[in-house]
C-alpha cells in the first residue's frame, strides 16, 4: 500500500511541475526515477522510452504508465497515469467551465489571438526539432518531402493513415539499418491486442445513438493512431470530430495544453467539456480516458516483447520511415491549419518570429513566452 501511495505522490509532483512537453517529461522521469530514486537502471529506462517512441499514443504518458506498471503492477500504472494527468485535467476543465476564454470582450479576444499565434510558434519549433532528429539521410529526407506533399494536398484522416503505411513499406524496402541483429521476436500479449483492435474496429465502423459512447470512440480512435505525441494529435482530432468543435476552439485548447505541466493529450479535457455542454465534467472525463486508453493498451501488449522488436533489423527500418512521415504530418498541419487560422498581418509574423527565437535559440520557458504574447496583444488592444 505504501508503495502505491509513493507512486501516486511522485507522479502527482511531476504532474504539477513537469513543464516543457513530452521530451522534457522524459528527462524529468529519468532524473526522478533513475538518477534519484533508483527505481530503474539506465538500460531499463532507455528500453521504456524506445517502446513509447515505437508505439502510437502519448509518448511521455506511456513512459510514466510503464514505470508505474513495473513498480506497482496494473494498479501502480493506473495511479501513475491519474496522478501525472490530474493537474492539467483540473486546470483545463476549470478554464472551460468558467468560460474564461469564451466571452465576447475585446480583451478576451486578444488573449485568444495571442494563444493562436503561440500555437504557430510551438508547432514550428516542434517540426524543426523532429526533422533534425528523424530526417538525417537522403532516404528519410525524401520520405519527409514525399509525405509532406501528399498530406498538404490530400489531408483527410484515412489519407494520413494510408500515407504512414506507404512510408513504412518504402522504409522497409529501401532504408539501410546499421543494426544487423535478427534476434527471435518475443510474442506480445495477443488478448490485450485483440481488445485494442476490437475497440478500434467499433470506433471506425459504428455510429452509436448515445452521444457519450460516440465521444469515447472519437477520442479513442484519435489517441490510438497518433505517432509523434501531442503535437500530431491535433489534425487527427480535427478530422475525427468534424463540425462538433470549431477550429478556433481547437487552437485555444491546443495552446492552453502548452501552458500547463503534464501531458498535452489533456487537450481532450477541454474539447470533451465543450462537446458535452449539458454534462461537461462527464464529457471531459470520457474524452480524456478515451484518448489515453489506446496507447496504454498497446503498452500492456508490447512492453515485455519490445526489446527483441527494437533489435530486429527489418523492423528498425519501418520505425525510421514512420518517424520521417510523422514529421511530414506535423509540417502539413502547420501549413494547412495552424498558420491560416492564426496569422493575418505583418505584425503577427513579427511576433511569431520573436517567439520562435525566444523558444528555439534563447531557450526561454514556454510559460513566459505565452505571458509575453498575451501582454503584447492586451497592450495593443488597450492602445488601439
């Protein structure tokens, strides 16, 4: 019992203070659970991080879930998830509930405008970072450009999945891996995999009369098919939810998810409350549970067998190609959705450039950048 309490406490503290997105979260986890508490050694932790990068879903939350799983079993995993997610869930729900960004005042509109511009900065920075990490040779760079062109001009949800699969096949055929190991693959947990696929089948096949069930499956579908973490979930959610949420609400929720510590997938909290306005707390809970569930089912399926997967030469080619395609998906989202919905003037462009320099080169905390953006547009609105 004390072990479970300790898991909850450690992850709650991280949920309160882990700012900076999934890569930063992974660094926080290492410092806490490997360097300080010695719950894991470096090798074990590296394997957990590799697994989270291989599977679709919320990468940093999957790392935390797996640490909780290894430390306290399935109960420990659930407690780790709840504790790490709870602070950002509460914040985003309260922001929606009190309508802090939904009033039709000039100052509120200025805040919304600033948050939308901040979304441009953060997606641009993430795209460049991921490109440098995953597109390092001629083949992966070619995959990026090929996928980008297709995704910019053919951006539906099914096209996104088709392009990811097409890139995976291309990588399998043409990418040369440095790792020549062909170790025998340990089989995953097929029962949990069946549950994951059955829920995915229901999500794509049926439209239910109950609005809450549809809400769960819309977010489950989106969270289960996201490669690349929180930044990439935006286009998939937009396609999945359609007209249920307007574009401005997406960008506001996305920007708010940047301001808080913890996982970016809690964008679902804000959106779920907005969709189920008659029962917003229930909508927020169901949407949040739905968007995380698929990634956690995949962890339970593969976490015991991933070591042999990662050492297999053929599968490593597929992973490299999918990573390059994910960068293309993020870039296409920036071009098709984020920039057209946020930038309307030369002044906006200058603000974005300044924000990009602050976050990319001066390494200023994103919370301070958001504060500066909001202050700039509030002052502009007051003076003009």
